[in-house]
C-alpha cells in the first residue's frame, strides 16, 4: 500500500507509529524537481514494485518539517524505521532494489 503524505500532522502520525508502536515504517522522500524521484514515483504509480510493508511518500514541498524530523537533506531518500532504529538509504540503485522497482 502506498500512502502519499500531504500534511505535517499526517507525517507526525506515521513517524509516531514507527517509533512508539514498533511498527515497520518505510518513508520515501521525493521532490517534484528531482529526476530520480520522479522516475521512482512514476514506477510506483504504474504498479511496477514489490512493496511488502507499505510505503509512505513525502514531498519536500508539502512537508519540509519531515526532512528535519528524519535528519535528511537529500532526495530521493528511503528511510526504514523500526523500534526507534532508523536506516537511511540515499543511493538510488539500492532504493530501486528495496522497493522492487527496476532501473530505467
């Protein structure tokens, strides 16, 4: 399931689930002006992925606070949160691999 987060409040709820409720939370940070981000989003929207745990997509212009909350400054960026442990992935081929998306 892919969830596009549009507000800071919605992002904070997702973040709380990963930190306090011990759920696995995957967050993909994107930008409408980044070509790699747009390529990933296009593949996700077309259904060319193998996501198991769900994915929350955050746009850098809709929720700038999310970048500060997750200590990231780059896009695309895939963050996996589980039991207060955060794994941040910036390398685009690894992001494609973790999402099950084929490289263009």
